[in-house]
């Protein structure tokens, strides 16, 4: 698929990567609050726009389940994985393929490991990947920054949650616009 840098609700999916109970406390408080705000907006906005949402959990026995505030918003349970890259996990790859979507908007943890490796592998698999800089985190800002640089170098589009949501909307004055715009305020 060619890079259009234009999201389309008919071809996009949202992916929540590893926002888990035992990983979240390692994030800086401000970064965690930002990820929670924008991950929530992306999940809720995707549901309002009819965009599929997938979620993963990295080794949930060790890192615990998805944070309950996000887990209760998900349309289906998170997929457990042991690969750092979601794309390297056969169950996730099959679930994503089953959506029929070719654009993936990513939010989650940690930017320099699971988010980066997922973005890189999905690009290599032919997906157009949009990584939301305001909706990803790492234990340090340096790791987040380098992770975003690596995502871009791997061919992903670095964006923000609000940019992605408004791109999916395409216009104001619709019932979805009121619902989605309220999520990012």
C-alpha cells in the first residue's frame, strides 16, 4: 500500500499496545496520564467511527492485564503475546488481517520496544502505520523520543491522537464530530 498520510475510517484500525497494570507504574506520571487520555480518546473515537480496535498484552502473567480503565472500553479482550512486536505474533497478525484494514493507528507502551518493533514489522508487512506521539510512552523521555525516531525511520507516520481522529472524521458538523471532539478536550 502506498503512503497516503490520509486516514480513512473504512481502511483504518486502532491498536492499543501493552498498556498493562505492572508496566504502567514504571512510566513517568505525566506521560502515563497523557497516554491514558489519548489512548481512551482513540479507542472511544474509533468505536464511534466504526473503526476496529485491537489490543495486546505483553506476557500478561508477568506484566498483568490491560489497565482496567482501558480494558472496559475495548470491544474484545486483549490478545496475549510474548513477541515484542505485535506483527511477529501469529494470533495478532491473523486478527489484524481478519479486519481487512490496511492502516493501523498505534497507541501504547513502550515506544522504543514494543511500539517500535510493531510499527517496523507492520510497515514491512505492507500496512500504513500511524504512531501517535502523544499516546505512547516509555520509562524515560529519551527512550520515547528515540522510539518515535525509529518508527519514522522504519516507515511509520508519526502523528498525534487528535490529528488521527480528526483525519478519520474528515469534517465537522456531524454527530460523530461532536462525540469525538469532546474526547480530545
